[in-house]
């Protein structure tokens, strides 16, 4: 009796498996949405709007960018995690998503379990900037001075638990020093107080502060990223400055709901790689101080795993908690 009961179920599963490739073979048959967890004009939004029209050409269907800002991109990520796993709703993911996994244990979704990696898209380098008259002129000099006077030097961030806060904690742990954290309600306020000399330092995305660095209102001590910034060739990376762990800054990628057919994920990844290889796309992203970093789904999965482990350790060691 038990075998006869299971036979119809086995047949149903076999039929579903046989139909799955056919269902994804015609993908896409309607518009595709890229959900961005940040407002219009943000770096993530600009990346999506540069890439979207080119994906439209390759996929043969409109690719629509939808902004759903809030909660450090968690609102957008939750919406995509709960969307049908058919490849028509995608997330423009970023470093914030892996950070939020450890900061907010009660999220109603899991970024690592409910969202499948499609491809990395780009990285936006960041800088450690200092007030113009800060005595240390290099990272090495800063580490020496901060080691001698724990807590003396302050750094401003755009808020507790943000990327700009956590890089300060990573610096504390990597260099074995203690900088004093001063949280603000936005990166612009932190930058204003660094320029005014009210705080000593800030770990900040590069693009918004390049003009202030060039004008001498602040000075750049090091680049967070794999390589130096073309417009600031004299500023070394953290790796070159002797402090490891700062080789990746803000990364951006594309994720689909877990369960999306592998053929659909591969199609999206392949089309995205074609787009990111276009010289005009590279130029437009470079104009935003963004570097192209295409990948396979497996490579992106590796990035997510390593980034999740890194930030979980920083948050746990610094005992960072968000109310």
C-alpha cells in the first residue's frame, strides 16, 4: 500500500522536473525587475541604471530598476527573498546585506540562504581621510601614534553598524589600536566635521570626498580596495601601508531568490558578463569611481561567504549591537 501511495507522488515530481527546463528555456518572457535598496542617485542606483539598459538589449525584455530604500537595503532584500524564484525579480546586493546578517539576527529572511548569487558587478573604493592638520601623515604614523595614546584619535561614521563604522572597528582590530567612534546620522555630517577639525578621521566612500581631498580640505591616508585610485595615484592602499584586511570596499552584485532555476541564473550571469565587458559601461562606471568586477555565480558565492565571515567576526569582537 505504501509503495502505491508514493508512486503518484514520484510521477508528479518527475513530471515537474521534466517541465522545469522547458519553463526556463524561454526566459525571459516578460520584464525583469532589479530592486535597489537605496534611493535614486545613490551609487547602487546609478550602477543598476547603467547596467539595466544593456541587459535589456541582451535579454530582449525590459529591465526595470525599482528603488525600495530603507533599513540598510534589508527592505529590498526581503522583498526579493520572498518573490517567486523565476528570475524576474532580482536584488542589487551590496556589502550592507552581509553586514546586516550579523547585526540583525531577527530579520525575516536570510541573505545567505534565501538569495542565490548571480554575479558580482562592481566595487567602489573607499578612503581613510583625516583632517588637514592631523599630525600623522601616513597609516604607519597613525598606528604608531594611536598605539601610544589609545582613544585619542576619533573617527566619524554615518551611524552605528554602517560600513563606515565597521571599517573603523576593523582597523582597531587589525592594527591593534583604539580609535574613538563618533556616529553621525549620515556621511555628509561626518565629512563636514572632519573638514572642520572636530573629528580626526573617517572611513568613507571615495567618490563623495575626492573634491575635498583635491582641494586640501581633508587628506587621504589610504585606499580601501585592491588598487590605488587613478585620480589619487599618490595614496597607497591599506595593504601597501602594512594593514591587511582592507582589500575589498563596497561591492555590488546581483542576486535572485533561492530556487531560481540554474539555467536562468546562468543566463543572467552570462548576459551581465557581456554587459560589464563593454568599454562604454566600464567608462560610465569609472566616472562614478566604480571598478567593474564580473564573476560567475560560484565566485560570487565565495565572496559572500568570505565577506560574511569577516564582518561577523568584526561585529562579534567589537560587541556591536543595534537597538
